[in-house]
C-alpha cells in the first residue's frame, strides 16, 4: 500500500519526491529507512546509489547503481516501518498489531486513544486504519519518546492522523476532553489496571478496550479491574509461526533423520508418504514446507473488553 499523501488526505502518493522517506530494500531481512535528499548517495555493501536517480520514480521501483547493483525503494507502510524503526522501547509486531486492529474493529473515521506510545510501532498502524477521517490520540509520560515519535509520524506522512502528547496516564488518566468520544482505547502500560477506570470513561457506548501485557499477573489484575464496567472480557496470546516453502527434489532415503526444527529446509526433505498433506509433488521434485528457525514466541497477552451498556 502506498503512503497517504499528507497534502491531500484522501489520496495516495505514487512517486518519490525529494525529502520523502523510503524503505531501501535489499532482502526481506536487510532494509533501512532513508530520507531522499537530492545530492546525497546511499552506500551499501555492494554499491553506491545516487538519491537523484530515485526522485520521480514510483514507489516499488527497482533502482540501479552505476555498477549494475540494485535495491528496491518501498513506501514506508506501517508494516515495513515496524521492521526498521529505532527501538526506543519494546514494540508490538505485526501479528499482535493486526489482531488488535481487527478485534478493536478499527475502521476509517474511528477515534482511538492509546498509551504508552513507546516507539510508535502500533500507533502507525492505528493511524493508517483510522485515516483519512479518524484520529489517534496517543500519550506517553516520557518526554524524549514523545518527541521522537512525533518526528517519526511526520517523516512517514501520518501527522494529520495522530496527535502525541506527554501525560502520565496511570497517574492522571486520559484528558477529560475525550470523555465519551473514543471508539476504542489501547493500553500498553506496566500497570494498566490504574488506567482502566479512565479508559472506560473515554469510550463511547459499546466501545472496546484492549490492554497488552507481557505477564499473566498483569492480565489477572487488569481483568479484576475490568469486571466493574466492562463485559465480553477475553484474553488472547498470538503465536506466529513462519513457514519456509520451497521446491526441492524428493529424497525417499531419509537422509534427514534427526534434523532439528529451525535448520535450513534443504537439510530436511518431506518423506514421500507425507507429501500429500504438507507438500505437492511436482515434476522431479516436491514442494517442501517447514517452520523457520526464527519463529517468534511469546510477546504478550492481549485482553479485550467491551464497555457495558448503561
Ligand atoms: C512497551 S512501551 C509501548 C510500545 C508501543 N506499544 C509500541 O508498539 O511501540 C510502553 C510505554 O509506556 C510508557 N509508560 C509507562 N508508564 C506510563 C504512564 N504512567 N503514563 C504514560 N506512559 C507510560 C513508557 O514510557 C513506554 O514508552
């Protein structure tokens, strides 16, 4: 998906301009965010790339260096931004983020309150989900994190959809001006139960709250606090398992006995008999699927609850 053009809230920006942020993609695990600046060059381990060659090209273009090396210039979507942003805190990753957006039923036009902002990983996805007519108000008590997040939202063109402010949400709650205005509230705080009563006051009737906590003890205390004003209280843990799928030659000799989960797929072949369930036979080979070594384990628990109707 292309970035939203901040100058024209309802349209997408197609071409790369001087001053834009692009994600320079070498491989799925080698990417970096670069601000395009006429006159500057990018040097990677293969080559030197002139920024001036990038200006006017559509996002997604493959650009060449003088020596024939290439990189892709991708739009700074929330999905890619989450992978390249500088980690000032623990962050939410795409599996939790997508679950949060779906279960909070966030659509364009929604008003969402969030705390803490942290590195802004979730905030960027929230902002894109509410655009072009909704808004995210996000709060963190850490001054420097707020300043850095504000700068990042500007760099990726989301400033019109996010307001970030300094506030101790556990101590003071959300500002009174948001009372009864929020479609959803998201909390990623060390003691979320302290902010839950205020979050309840901010929600519209039928509004939904989500709290992310790494420890089950935090979940237990939050659920206790939620019982008073919330219903449909549910906790989930999202575990993501990535598979590598590739074509290879079948080997029925079983030379892969003992191969551990996480080793390279070329070290392990599916036995012929199981090709039907995990793999499809192809001419002279088969399609093999196995879990990648980099499978991410526990990140945290997501507790959702809906405000009780009066
Ligand atoms: C784990 S980070 C949030 C990460 C964020 N969800 C992301 O995806 O990038 C938690 C944040 O909560 C903030 N925080 C902790 N206590 C707070 C409080 N009482 N009021 C506001 N923010 C607070 C911290 O400063 C920190 O930035």
